[in-house]
């Protein structure tokens, strides 16, 4: 019973996340709300968000940032990394790429 609820919650999180990505350009308010619901589902069922979903949230202001729309994504050179800059709070964080 518990396991089936978690599976349904994970599927719902994926659906809402993809809807938030598609609505980010045309309706950013709706996309922000859908991303908040994804976060609430993960907290309620104690499920860790998948990497691609957690990467879309700012680590400083905790808002949903769609790649290329509400954030700037650049590649770093020395340690191979991806730099993500939030357009809401201008916080920049890096994800190191392993070789």
C-alpha cells in the first residue's frame, strides 16, 4: 500500500515538473505554482526529488528556475563545470562535471 502511494507520487511529480517546464515561458505564475506542488509532494511522502528536478530550483531563494528562461546557464573551463545563475536573486552556483 505504502509503496504504491510513493510510486503514484513520483509519477505525479514527473508530470507536474514537465508541465511546469512547458508553461514557464507563456505562464510563469502557473509554472511556479506547479513547481511548488512538486516540492510539497516530495515533502509529504518523504521522497527525494530526482536530480533533474532538484537542479531546477534555486539553492538560495528556493524558486523554480526554468533553464534558459529564468536562469542563465554557462560552462566553466578550469574545473569542468556548469554555472547556473538565478534571474530572481542573481545567485550563482556550480555543478562540477566529472570526467
